[in-house]
C-alpha cells in the first residue's frame, strides 16, 4: 500500500527565517528544503513546512507543541503569516 504524501511542485530554498509581529514578538530558525524548525522568544519550538505553489509563490505552515498554528504565503516582496487569532507575522529568509 502506498503512503499518502504531499509533494511540493518544486524545490523550496532553505535558509534562516525570522518573523515578527507589530508588538515585536519573534520566531526564528532555519529550514532546509520543505522542513523548517523555528523557536520563539519563550523557547517554544515551531515545526513547519513550505509548499512551492509557483515560481515566486510559496505557502508556509507552522505548528507548535501546544497546538498553535501560523500559516501564510510569500512572494517577491516577503513573507506574511497569520496565526489562529488573526495576528500578522511579517518576515524574511536570508
């Protein structure tokens, strides 16, 4: 029996990720391909993935151990995420 596995449409670049809210809450970490591991300022670990949707569009999903989630998209101008409370997280990849 074949396992059901999501496949991205192309390779996703890795690097160092950093996201901040308006009130300066931050999560940051590294990613390689479509697997990303971030930490917030409280030491919580956020695991996530990136799915390539086109040449310049990527969708990101992150979840912590407490069940909180953040998701969003990136394009040429940066990355914009929203959490389950509607708070915006803006960020970049280096």
